[in-house]
């Protein structure tokens, strides 16, 4: 068996190196990407993870987007002509939709010719998100916020077929190119939701034509089209081509100081690329080897290559720099965590949760998997957002085995006696497995028996949504730059299939969150955010991991790329310097 395994390993390595040494395309502007997990489909209402939302946003678009070259993050019009008119009471938002925008040509339309986008398309798209039969994974964004939308959802839950013709008070097409929202209460983060793929415009004709297969047949207004038109969820490689009917959209002509070098492309028509090729490569080392051979344009530095790629003073190694490779370092608006399933009576035991939190050594995890570059999380909210408390220390943070054992005994399970095996679900990559095994080892120090269960990314998300896990390891990256987006992960009414996958439901937390969520940015709102953070730390609904930093290396021919917390739609701004690629590809 060992000989067979060795032979298979040699064969796998040979095949990998063969695939990595295929000729690099030097004749057209092709962006080559490697993503670390499966993409579960291309329907905007199900794009609740980074992988799916990035792919959705190549084909589909929303009313708003983030200005690509400005920091702090700033919303600007996309399919809207301008930012909305807002009523004095802050409840009514009126948008004018750009004229002349057309859906991509597709057989779903008469004669295969894409028609013009109209305001009604947004009404329809948001109704799909609210449709109780579709169980859109972004419903939490608008739940309880748009006048009449919840009532429409509840009414249709009892019907055999959802009635999309019924008018909703807070969601109307005033005319062909005027869209109006009326909110039930002030919601300062509302505009952010209109820059998220969940609310992007789809065509009714395409949804009806493809039926259940609409998930795999994307038809949008965006800068790229899926090559071949049909997405195969088992595919390890797929590509996009420039949309020939894409409207005239120009590269920005203004930028924050750090992005002014990108203005070399100011005024050029988007997209700047001819093609995007996406490879699903789950493991770190194959992604790394593909990058080194020029088959991938940028990659996060894997933990196993960190010391050779990055110098002690956090610079790029001389060997890589000589190959025309660049290093980008930036903080990420995210948090990693291990969540408890609060539906289970066992895990409703707060002292058990606290004991496990005290047995967890985040510093060991940070050293082993992030080369010590991440910031151990003390609360839900990452640095750089109002509500984060830089000097706060969680009372159940930092490995203390004696205290953990004391808490475990207080929970009724001294030395782990009487405690059943607890499963820990995680993604299927080797790194995720190693993180799970480290967690298992640490919990064993206080007598808790953990079994690590690996899943494909779609499988893990499905299990979380259906409450079929005990513990799971995961991360959350900001949907928008506001602490509300992180705190809502612990808001009881957002339970799965909403964003609150852990099912944590604390009445005090819920009441304070509801109050803070409708407040404008102010010291009072920040104080509430901080109080919510402290409640969560005391109750330990999660075991906090880290706030990560991005260490990304890219080839010198890749232009206009920056690490961003909001990648959706980024590819349209990226450029490839063909001359530079021809010059440097030979050095690889």
C-alpha cells in the first residue's frame, strides 16, 4: 500500500508540473485566477460566500458599487444614473436607472437578442430574494426593512405559487426607468445592500426559460459573459469573455493618493481584459506552483512558503523580486471563528462554551497558519470599523487550561466525563483539516473529544443552513464597512437560512442590536456596538479566531490590482501589460 501511495504521489506531482508548464498566454489580455473552493452556482440570491459572489459579479450588476480607487470605501452609481434622492424622513429612496443598458444576448430572449434593463427588473429581482419558496440566502439584508415586503413574503408562503404581479408598497417601478424604495424604518446601511450581489438585476425571461437550471445559466448586464453559457458545478476550470453588448463604462479618473498610479488607464472603456480563466485549486501548494510558473496572476502566500517568500522585515524575498513579482500587504475586514450550534441543548451550556474558549490557543494557531501575522480577535468586530475596541480583552480568551478545566467542571463535565463526542465541521482543504486537528488536540487537553468532519464548501454551507452541525470553523468577511454587518451574525432573527449560522439568540443582544441598526453613525451608536461586543464576549457564542492580514504576491504584468475586502466586480478594472508579460514570463 505504501509503495502504491508513493507511486501515485510521483504520478500526481508529474501531472501537476506538466500542467504548470503549459505555455503561458502572451497574445491577449487574459486574467488567470485560482480560487480555493467550489462555486455553488451563479444565481445572485444564493451568492452568500466570497467564491460565488465573485463569480456572480462578473456577469451581473447592481444599482451601486464601491468606487474602485477611493478609500475610505465610497458608494457610487453603477446601473443607477446617480445616487438616489432621499426623502427628508430618510425612508424613501428614488433611483433613476441608466438608459441603454441591455442584458446579454441569450436564447431566453426573443430572437436571442438581449433587451433593455428597466426598473421593473429590480422589482422582480428583489421579489425573488424575498420569495419564501426560493429561500434566498441574502434575505436577511432586507428582512423587516422594506414596507410591505415581509407581508408579501408571508402571504405567498401559504400559496402553491408565488404571485409576482402583486404590488408592494415599498418596492415600485414608478416608470420604466424610475425605481422607488420605501423603508419601514430608517436603515443607515440600506444603500450598502444595493452594492451586494444578492440584489443584482436578473431578467424574468431568463429565470423562466431556464427554470431550476437558471442557477447554471447566468444572463446579466455585466462586463463579462460565461464562455459557453452554461456553468458546470463540477468543473475545475471555467472562463469568461468580454460582453460585446456591455454599455460604455469608463475607468475612473479620480483616485485616493495610494491608487493614483492606476490612473494611467483613466478614461479607458471597461473591461480592460479580453478574458478571465478561473481554476478551482483547493490546495495551497498547487496554487503556489501555478503562480510561480505564470499560470496564475496573483496568489495569497501559503503558510508553508511564507518564510521563504517573505523576509523577517515583511519584505519580498530577493529571488521573487528578481522575477518581477510584487508584494501587497493589507489588513482584512474579517474575523475567523468556531461557531457553536445553539439549537443543541448541550451547546446552550454557557460554561461549556467558555471552557472550550479558554482551552483554545489562538497564538499557536496564528503562528502555525498565519505565520504570526494575524491579529487575535477579542470581539466580533475587526479593527478599522467603529465598534472595534482596540484595548478590550475578552474574559474568555487566551489559553488557560486550569481555568478551562474549572469551567468545564462548572458545566457539569469534570475532566470531560459524561460529555459526548463533539463534531467539528470544516472545509475540505488540507489547511482546514490541519486547523481542525489543532483544535482537536487543544480540546483534548481538558478532556473534550472532538471529531473533525471535512466537507466541500457547498456541503458545509448546506449543513450550516440546515442546522446539521455541532461546531464549525469558518470566517466572515465584511459585506459592507459597518460593525452592524458583523454583529448581525449573532442577531437571533437572522438565524439560518439567514446569516446567523450559529443560531445564537440572546434577548438583550437582540434588543440592543435592533436599536443600534437603525441609528445613524454617531458616538451613541458606537457605544451600543461596543456593548454588544462585550455581551458576545461574555456569552461566548463563538470561539474567536483572528482578524487576518492579506499577504498577496502578484506578477508585475498585472495592472490595477489591489487587495480589497469587496472583490465583486473587480476584474473589469484590471489590466494586463502584454509587453511586460512577454519580457518577464521567460524568467519564471
